[in-house]
């Protein structure tokens, strides 16, 4: 998912998206343990999406803190 699409989402939606992507990683690891992997890039994409979302949440947090000072 692109960062521009993520920036349009609310904070709650972003947190829910993080949870979904973490579940995807867990599911991937289970598939890997059983030897049945559908998409080998799934874990990498999920980790990168989580990083993008956390970056956007942090940017919002910092901008809110700047506005109050």
C-alpha cells in the first residue's frame, strides 16, 4: 500500500491495518513452518507496510506536539 493512501486514513484505521499486517506475518510463518508457502514476498511487504504506517503515526504525533507548544 502506498504512503499517500495511508495518509488519507484515520489513526484508528491505521492501527487496525497494523494488526491485520501482523496477522499476515504470523500466518506466513505458520505456512513456512508447514512447508506450504503461497506468496514468498508476503512477509517482506507486510513488514514494510507496518513500517510505513508507524512512520505516518509518528509524523502525526510530532506535528500535534509541535502545534501545542
